């Protein structure tokens, strides 16, 4: 009887009811949702929100640093962002197969002559891709690693720190982000990074709970400014 009750709940979750023009209701079952748990649906939404948040950050960075998208050979800011959106289906020869922290660090490297916004956001995106096991949808048999998600969240914090502190030999920030002028303060970058960080931390806690493991909330020091590993973690 218990399994029958569980099956009934899952069936109800997968059902959708629409009201037709004639006033009649039409109920259908989406079989895809029969293979999804609540955690899977949360993971779907969480991942999408994180990815969209990083694309929004890229757009904001390009607006403050318009010369960067031109370095990539893109015809417009929008085209550069679309390339980031389609990152999983495009080749990236300029990074020689590198991803994650190795690419994000290029944005703050003196000798790097490429698009610093793209390097930073592509690096962060590929960290997130690795944390979500390179999947866009999740089902009951899929598993996630809370440490990968936790490290990705900490890397967002490191990115914020580097944006506000890393400078070239002339003492200029590699990329302009928050506006700290008291007369025209704008902390929208920090807020969006904070939102992305919160989403990843939330997902890490859910996964830790589902896996029956505790998640130590140690305060990570960003003094080293080195991006934490994600993909090779098991």
C-alpha cells in the first residue's frame, strides 16, 4: 500500500490540466516527470538560474568594458554573450582545451591579450557545468556532488574579490565592475554574484542532505585568490 501511495503522488505531480476554449478541462501526463523527483526539479531550476545569472554578469561586464568583446572577434556584445550561452556546442580553440579556473585566471593575467570578460565567464560557467555533471536536466538516477557545488560557490566569491583587487602593472583594474564612487555607487555586480553564490550553496545543502552527508560551512579565505577545483572531484 505504501508503494501505491508513492506512485499516486508521483502520478499527480506529473499531471497537468489545461482549460480548453470550450470550457472543458483536459488532463495529460508528461512521462518525463515520472522520472523526476522534487530534488531533480529543483536542480533543473537552480542550474538554469545560475547559468542565466552568469550571462547577466557577462552582459554587465561588457557594458562597462566594451573593448573586451571586440577582442574576441564578435560582431556585437550580444553575439559575444550568445557564444557564451552556446558554450557547450562551440569549439574554443583560444583556450587550448583548458576550462574552469585555468581560463578564468586569464582574465587577471597581465600578458593575456584576449577577451577578459569571456575568459572569466567561460571559466565560471565551465565550473558550474562540471558541478552539475554537464547535464541540463536531472532525473531520479542522477547524482550530484555537494563539494563540487560548494567549491563553485566559493569560486564566485573569489571572482568578486579579483574583480575588485587584481590590477595591471599600471595600477588599473583588469576589468571594471562595481562603481564605488560615493556619488554614483553601483554594486549590482556584487549583488548578482551573491545571488549566484546563494543558489549554489542552497543546491549544495540539498544534495548533501539527500546524500546523507553533512556540509561543513567553513569560511574560505580568498587571500590566495586561487580558484578551487571542481571537475576532478569525485
